[in-house]
């Protein structure tokens, strides 16, 4: 793989320094641009954005992946215009692939309750796992937000939490009573587990007392999912995030509130949760429609 052009590196640098995008997002944009430039150089003769879009359409890629790759290419060419490094934007007439509006994966409330009861609370790690699972479901926090949240971000008395999301944007989230109780039970365990060399105030630690990793968080969710008899192929920290949002909307929460809680930049991202489950649709129909019974 050839190095990216200097202009592309400048564009990626601007995403970090000026727009404050997370390192994972910038890394994804880098892979997208590497794919783009590799395509442009793959055969003799001129190739452009339209040919790249057709090339993406012929590959077995999710529609969202194709849309993100085009977004990376579009952002790069617009950067060239703004910086005076190009006179024309070849992406202007290229249509962005529409993202499919599918239902987010969500557990049922019964499955969530089984998952939250799954850890062995007679053990230190079981108490920790309970706190983590309750935290994920109570807050709808992303995996990265969960493993980086610190003790100083937590106010158990007020029942609130400050998390730092995408673009280093902070938001205040309420913390339910079950999550607060689970975290209070865990805090003495954290002190026992904490490695003396770990000076961070990070809330959740692994069995060695060090900062929990994304992989470690995934394993905690899946291990307890197996104990709860839940298909772990369809289980992850993000599924708990989806579940929290879905259950809030089905319980009557307005989209603006859910948007604020999840840290979505756009309400359109949150609107997917209005696509309620067939089971909930049937329940509401039976209760609300005068000719349903």
C-alpha cells in the first residue's frame, strides 16, 4: 500500500485538530482514502469518483460502508477546494448511497433482565460485571465512553454522569437507581482490584487492576450473555445501547431526550428508534385501536 498523498494527510490531520473527530473515525477515513487512491492507481488511464462509486457498488459492502467511503472522498475533495489546492470538486454530481433504515438490534426487556442477573455476585468480578452491565443499559453509553469514564465524572448522590463522546463532546446522563446501587457495591471491589501502578481514576478495571479494554468489555458482555442463555452472536455493548434507546422510546420517551442521552449529533440518527418492534406495534394497536378487540 502506497503512502497517501501529502494533501490527504493534511486532510486527516484537520479532522483531528479542527473537527475533533475520534481517532477511530479518523482511522476509518484513512482506510477509505487508501482504498480510493489504490483504485485510482490500479489500472492505466484516467479514473475518477464516478468510477470509484461504481466499483464500490460492485463489491460486497454494506450500504453504510459505501456511504462512509464516499463521504471520506467527498470530504477530501472539498478540503482541496477550501485550501486552494484544486479548482473543481469531482464529487459534486455524485449521488450519496442512501442508508437503509433497518431496525436496530435490541434485546427484549426479559433478555436484558436475564443478562443483568447473570453475573455471579458471590465473586469480586461478578460484582464488577453487574456494575458494568447495569451501567451500559442505564446510560446507553458507547463502548469507548464506558471504558474511559472516570470516578470524577460520576455523582452517585445526584444520580448523574458526565461522559465524553465523539469529537470530545461532553454530555450529562442520568443514572438510574439500579445502576447506582451496582456501582456502589463495586467501588470497594475496585479498590481491591486496582493495580498500585494504575494512577488513572478510570471507573472500570480488569481482573489485573488495569484499565479495561474494548475487547475486555466485549468479553464481559458475551460471557454473561452465555450465562443468561442469550445468542452471543447478536450481543455486544452496542446492542445494550440500542436496547436502552429502544426501550425508552417504547416507554414513551421523546426523541430529543433520547438524542441527548445517546450523544447523537443529528436527530435523524435517533429517528431509527421510531421503527418500533412488531411486538410493541401489536401491543399498542390492541390497546389503542377501537376495532382491535
